[in-house]
C-alpha cells in the first residue's frame, strides 16, 4: 500500500473533496484524522473508512483558528508519535463569493475568500511543518482550481484566492524541501459529484440563465477527453502524490484539468 502506517490529517474532511481524499488515503493504509467544522459529514466518512478495514478519527477543528489547529495536531502527534501528511481541502460556500461582476463587488466581499483560503492553508501548513521538521520528512498538500490560472467572469475573489494558494505552495516548498518536507498542490477542474461545482453553478445560473446540464457540457467541451474528472480520479492522484513514489514532486501544483489548461 502506498501510505501504509502513515499518519495523515485531512482538513475539510466532511466535504466532497476532503472526504474522497480521506477515503483514498485510508485505502492505501494511512491512519486518517478527519478535521473540519461539521462533525456529522466527517462521521459518515469515518464509518466508510472503518467498514473497509481502515482507521479514521474525527475532530471538530476550525482551520482558521490557529489555537484549535495547533491543539489538534498536538494531540495527533502525542497519540501517534509523528505527522506524515497534511492535506487542506477547506472550502468556503461559493454563494457568498461568486456571481457578481467585479465592478459591482464590494471590496470586503472580494478580499474575504482571498484572506480565508490563504490563511487556512498557511495555518495548517505552518503548524504541520513544525511537527515535520524534527523528523525530517512529511508532505503538505492542498487543492486549488483552474480559476487560479485562467480568467473567468463572475468569480470575484475566488480565482485570486486559488492563485495565492499556489504561490504559497511554491514558497513553502522552497523553504521546507531542504529539510525533507515536500509541498504539493492539486488543481482539478469542476468535478460533477462535488458539492463545490453545484454551489459554483447556482449563482452563475441566476446571472447567465445556463442550465446545470448545459454548464457541465460547456466545461467538459474544454477538456481533451470531453468529460470532467471524477472525485475518485482526483483522490487517487492525491494518494500517489502523498506517497514516497512521488518523492520527486515538490513546489508544484499538479494540473488535473484534463487539458483545459495548458502548462
């Protein structure tokens, strides 16, 4: 197994992306700590993991609360002796972020997601790194979106927020890689099973009149295989990137847009 006996913390584990990553990590042998604001969705993920013979623990943690993140990591390391993987899949409801033209957007509503996404990733990464430095190993990961690299209308501060996270991935890696800690991001394009794509669609539908089916077709038409990535495909890449088999990967965000974005 790719992650046998690894200790992994997944933030935002009650969401579609975080839950898929947590399940994939557990299938590959990791002891997974599920962290997030909502206990019930995380407990559903934990039950799935345990039913398949894996190990998962649930903790309510606000990834924007430095003291809460630090206390949780302290308990993880005290119980397990180490921290091997930190994955930030924290999301912000898109209804509060997208759907308004930039010229009509209040500054606070624009800057909110930029600050929250970047701060959440910074806090979880920095506090994880402090546990990884003494052991000389570890992997810090997050997930971004195509909008961090390409212009799209009606997304407010969401695109700049993803660009900030990708810049932070590069900066963290530059500092931490010499100490044996890899920092890697994933950049998938809209996955139909995720709650994120539905939340992103609804404000746009009100502004553009697009149907759900038409919007998915529009997004898929930009990919090389003319389809969108699945959560399972994204999660399998996450498990590989977190493993020793990806030891050459650091300071980069993996392009999972299936050809929508040329690197």
